[in-house]
C-alpha cells in the first residue's frame, strides 16, 4: 500500500546495529507466523517498537524499542 512503511524501510531503521533483522525480532517471528513464540515474547510487555508498534517484554525483540 502506498504510504505504508515497507519491510525494506523497516530494515533500514533497525536499531540493532545489523544490516538486517535478527531472528529474535518480533517482525521476523511474525513473518514466520510462529504464534507460540510470539505469545511468549509479548506476555507482560514492557517495550514497544517505534517502527511497527509491536510490544514485547524484552527490548531485544524489537527493532526500534521504547519503554511503554
């Protein structure tokens, strides 16, 4: 969709210091539709991603984390 941030644009804004997403980021896990793992990572969320809005308990699971 026009105006939406593409997955490629999200990769450019990853704060992990990597050129691509790490396998433990929620965006990568969601792309694989691993709902069991997602449930584990989002329980008692303390951080959200400023790129995609996903929430996680650990900032390491997000590309551009910020405290909730």
